C-alpha cells in the first residue's frame, strides 16, 4: 500500500489484522495537530463504521480547544459536525471524546449551537451518555451538563423538546444511582429545579 500521505498511514494502521490503537491514536493526534488536518480527519472518518477510526479522530478534537493557538477558528462547528456524524454510537471512548471537546469549548467560551440540527445532535449525545452502560460515561455527562448549566449554555444548547426528556432521565438516575452519582447530580440542582 502506498503510504505517501498521513491519511494512508492512518488507514493502514486501522486496517491491520491486529490494530495498534496507541499507534492509531498517535497518528490521529499528529494529523490533527493543525486545523486543516483536523478538518480532514473529521470529514473523512467521523461517520465511519470503524469505531476505532472514529474514536481516534476524537482524540485531537477533544484537545484542540487547549492545543490550538487560536481555538476560535471553527472548532465549535467542527465539533458539532463530529457529534452529528457519530450518530448513534455507543462507544464509550468516542462519547467521552465528544464530551471532552464540548467541555473545552465551553471553558474557552466558544461553545454555541446555532441551528436546530446542532441542538438536536447535542441533546441526543447527552441522552446517549446518560443511558450508557458505563457509570463513568454517565458521571462524565452529568459533569459536562453541570458546567454547561453553570455557564448558562445547557438549555440553549439542546432542542427545547428534549429538555424534559433530559430532566426525566436525570431524575431516573437520581433514583437508581443516587449514591454513586450524588456529587454529579447535586451539581445539576439548578437545571432540575423548575423556574
């Protein structure tokens, strides 16, 4: 196989019989170290059926708000594109990368949803994370939601018809996992309290 471009190398690592995930993630981080490379990674692979490729794309995207000298160069839109393209994935690593990317954008005051499609994608991401089998993913999304709520971005960033569904799911978690997630749930008190 011709390995002239970094994408050829990335695809060759992913196509190996036994995928070296460390090498795959390292290559994604190398390619995504600048905006053009990151855009191309998202464009080419975020909708892939290969979970390892998608997760690998999430690594540089998740760190980009801190790594780029000027993170206000379209990272918000690129992150929302990635979230939308990952669709219904249940891969905990990919979901964690999406949450980390949103957390970084929020911390840098760059996170915003501008369209109904964006708000729907974010709402479905939050619900997938709340429903995930791994308690670490559920705890992570509760922390993300608390940070978004504290910055005034949670409700505006999700589709209005999904707010009640999110609150309902969080209430269910409070009943079933209140002990394990008590700290995270407490941080969402303002979101859960009716106005």
